[in-house]
C-alpha cells in the first residue's frame, strides 16, 4: 500500500509541475510534467505499481550535483525557485515606493545576495549574541539566554512549540520536547557503527573549525568541540528513538504547567515561559518526560562553562550558512558528509530558500497574486 501511494504521488507531482510551469508564464517553455514515457510498461502494475508508474523516470533521471536527492517533486521545487527568483529580484531592485511586503522580501533577498558585504563583515554580525552568552553568570541566567536564542532561531537543549492537543484536535496547546542535537538522530551519538563513529568525527571537525573562525586557538577550539560532543551525547542518551516516537501514545504526556516545571527544576521552566513571552496557559504536553527528568541532572552536574560552550556552538552552527565564505565552506563540508551532496547550490538558490523559509507567507502571497494575474490575462 505504501509503494502504491508513493507511485500516485510520483504521478501527481509530475502533473503539478507541468501546471506550475505553464501558470508561471503563458510563453514559458514546457516544464517538467507528466508523460507516459515515465511509465515502465514492461512491468505489470498489479505486481509492482511503483515501478510501473515511475520506473522510466527513475532510470532516466540523475541527481543534480547541487542536490542530495532527487524526486518528481524536486522538479516542481526547481521550477518554483526560478519563479521566486524573478519575484525577489524585482522586489529587491524596486527601491523606494515598494509596498511593505515587497520591501521585506526584497530587502532580505538583497542583503543575502550581497556576498561582498557578507564577506567583509565576517563574524561581526554575530558578536552581540556571542557576547550575551559569554556574560551569563549562572545557570538560571543561562535559561534566560536560551529563551532569547530560541526566539531568534537556534534550539539548544530542548524544543518549545505549540501543536494540536492529542486528545482534542480543535485545541492547540503548548509542547516541550527533547532536542538540542546537531546530528540528525540520537543513534549518531549512542551507536558505534563505523558510519556513526565517522559522523561524530565530522561533527567535531566542523565544530573545531567554527570555533577557530570565532577566534579561538586551535587547542581551545578542539577542546570546545569535544565539549559540544560530550554535552550532545548526554542529551542523546536520554532521547527517545525515532521508532518509538512514531507511536503518538509514546508522545502523549499531558500535564499541568506546574507538573511540567516540577519534572526538571534545573530548566527553570516558569522563568523560561515568561522570558519567551508565552501566553498564559495551564496545561501542556511533555512529549518525553524521561528526557527532562534525566537531563535535569545533566544540567545540574555540568560546569556552567561547558553549557555556555554548547549554547555558543548552536548559535555559530545556525548562522554559519549565512556568514562569510569560510563559515559557508565549513558548513557545506559537514552537509556533504551527511548527505553526499557534491556541490553547494548557487547563492541565489540559497537566498531564495532563506526568504521562503523566513517569510514564506509574504513571498507566497506575491506569487499567488502573480499567478492569478497571469491566469486572468491569458483568459482575456
């Protein structure tokens, strides 16, 4: 059944891609879309519908060098990137007189594309955040700083978000969840398979490089990287594995705010909720209570400086794709190790992705209006 659904998705994606390309411009060249040539007619669909539906497309397609993977929906994404680029270039070049949405998306895209300015500034834009971490005097104040960092992007130590109540989908409630890892999954830290050991080495090499770029000596940077791996290994040890997390019952631990705070006194949750500006709430879901109970002891036992180094790392790691070229190269080297991607995407693609990820609804509204206008003009 799963393969059948994947096959249907494959066919739908190719059809949508064709529609998206034609909708972007009446004179556009035919884009990726459904074709009977993608079907492998040598296969009986009643025996292997996935191979029947997508076999020839798989056989004739190659993974582009700037992609870690490639599927039919990737063709749609690639088509949309070109459309979004046109919108953003126009918004960035418009100057004064733009509406608020065009100004936001245009300024973000334009600043991202100004590679010369980015390289000139180096790590300077990140210094205020790093200085805030360095100034932390105790673990309660560190939670204040983590709350601030959660608001600007990175998610060290744990995750806090809102989601549907597992008992009543009409309600949205607060969640706290395990988190704070740099590698994709807990298994990368707790298993000793050759590939996992190798990936941990890549992580420490990456962290060492970023700490050196932050101004540490090679010896200091290597020690900081080892500290990061040590902290994250402790977090991973008490994280629920992905197979267990697939069952919603294992992530269903609804309790009062006070009960959640009592699970882990060293997380200072009530203080954190105030720092982050969370609305008043009385109940929440704790997806993995064992994580917070166990890591509560880890937070208590570790030296403050080790925890600060770990938090600093997450700020550096999150910003590295958008800082100067040495940071970008270090980040991509780690990405290569994880995904096998052969070359970095062109900067314009990365900047389109940044705007889409940061201001997706704003960009989407402009894109929708453009398509509606094109559809109306073609109807006339």
